[in-house]
């Protein structure tokens, strides 16, 4: 891969990662409600999920994805249902009065981030279609995938962490009287992310 091709890939990657998807909505919601640590643990879980996805791609599994389409549809729907379930719980809690802290998700925020990341097979399909656009077939495919994968993870880590930090600071600035509104906002964001994941269609 030439330097110009890599820079073009990096720019495209930044644009793609900035656009909020299911993982970002989860990170924003948890950072607002639970603080910076929760959001950053979500980010770490998402990073591990991306590493697994890139490892699968590196192993040549991308060609199998099309043949396993139905299974991946159910996986995506399971992840969407998980996000919506968390959002509904937050909305229900918002009507029960102001609480100092909501219960963390079962398994912790890291596991939650990993689950949401792995439940979105579009990531594998996207990388499988995106990476070859910038690759040089005359050079090592493994090395190029590793370079692009590491770069994509780095960009995602920076953008996701920025979202978490900004959201947690916004949460700290809120008064107790606004916690109920914050809870509803967080729940709505999670439900929106779940719906986005459920109705998205991998091409």
C-alpha cells in the first residue's frame, strides 16, 4: 500500500468513525448516566470486538459471511434487542423518581461494549469491502490488513473516547433536578441505537 493510499484510507476511516452508530450511542448514553469510567470501559469492549472482527477478516473468513447471512441477521437482531431492552429499562426508571445511580449492566460495561460490537456483523462486511479498495495485491495482504486494522482501531478509540469524555462532562454539569430528563435521554439514545442496528441492512 502506497503512502497516498494509506492517507486516503485514514481520511475515509475518520469520516466513517465519526458518524454515530450503535456503539457510539451506547457510549454516549452510559457516559451521560454513569460517568467517564463507564463510557471508557464501553470503548475498551468495543475495541476488543473490533480486534476480533479484524482477526476474523485476517483469517479469510470474510468470504463465508455471505453464505451465513441468515445467522448474522439473527445476531444483529439480538444485539439490537439488547440495546433496546437497556433503553426501555432506563425510560421506566425515569418515571420512578430520581436515583443517584442506575444499576450497571450485567457483566459490566466492558462486556456490554464487546457484546454490542460483536453483534454488528456489518463491521465485518464493511471492513471486508472497504480494505481491498486501498490494498496493493502485489504486497503482503496480511501486513496491509494488520496496518489498516490497527489504524481503524486507533481512529475508533480516539473518536469513541472523545464522545465518552464530552458526554461525561455534560453529565457532571447537570443538577439533580435534571437527572430524570438525562435518564430519558440516555434511554432514548439506546433505543435509537438498537433500532438503527435492527433496521440497518448490510450490502
